[in-house]
C-alpha cells in the first residue's frame, strides 16, 4: 500500500514538472518570436544559459559623467574626484576631467603627499609631485610648491602619513594655496584638498579626517575619504 502511494506521488510530481516546463517554453516563445523549440534544445544540450533579452534590449543610460560624478558639470566647468589612501596599502586617486592622474595601481604612490598641478585656463595636466613625508625630504616638497606657476589649480591627496616631515614653511606654502586644515594635519591623518596658486577664480575644496584609535576604521589609520565637484572654467 505504501509503495503504491509513493508511485502515485512520484507520477503527480512528474506531471506537474512537465506542465511547468511546457508553460515556461511557451512563455519564452511568446517573449521572443524568433526563438524556436529547436533553438532551446540546442542551447540546453550545449550547456549554455538562455536569456530572452537581447543585448540591445538594455536602455542606454546616456553619457557617463567625467570622473564618475553623479551628473555632468555645468557648461565647460572642470570635473574632479579625489580619494585619500586607505591604511598603507591602497593608494590615493586623483581624477581630473575624466583622466586618472594618480591611481592606486600606479607605481610611485608613496606615503605622504601626492600633488597634481593643472593649468587653470586649459585644464592641461602640467606636472605631478609625490613626496614621502615619513622618511623623505621636506625640502623637495617646498621646492616643488615654490615652482608651481601662478594660475595653476592644485589637487592634493594624502597617503598613509602626510605630516611627519612637514615643517612651518611647507605648511605656509600649502596654506597660501587655500588650505584651511594644513596647520592641523598630523601623523597618519587623511587629508584631500583642491586649491589654486593665484588663480582668477577662488577655488577651495577640502576634507580632513583625524587619526584617532577610538574612531579609526583600520586601527592605526582612519577610513578613506573622498571629494568631488566642479571647478569653474575661466
């Protein structure tokens, strides 16, 4: 008696599975008239996964904003996005007008201060400076800052430790670029900044996150910070 019941249940499940399969095939054929039963069989035998949607069924989201901004900058304004480094492993990133000037997988993202200099009028990337503030020479940073020409945009991203070798002269030169936090930057703080050297338009974007073991995301380091926006084109 028990065996008969099991056979009946098995038969019912097989019939139900067959009905569901037929319904699914019919639905696929309705969704895509170009599809045939033989196509489905071939795809099944070949081990492929069938999708009723064609590649061109996906809607075009439109042009992507430069540097991944949520929306394009107005007019011809410059787009930028900056990330500080994370711990002493993931390097900083500086993107300007869709171009990655400094990125985490590029050799040379040493601990310290990473600087990108941009021509204010043309948006041309002029030069890059990377300065180790743990065991490097602050004199090299000072020389670089003094060499920046008037009318230049300056984008800075910290990595690991931006402050150990900083002295008053270096801090003052960065303050002249428009930084409000440079006097407060300490060991392993995260700091990102956009300013300018005697630019025609006043430019100042900045974020600072203190190194505090009680609030740090990575024990001895604070979490990564980011900054994005648009810079008026003159």
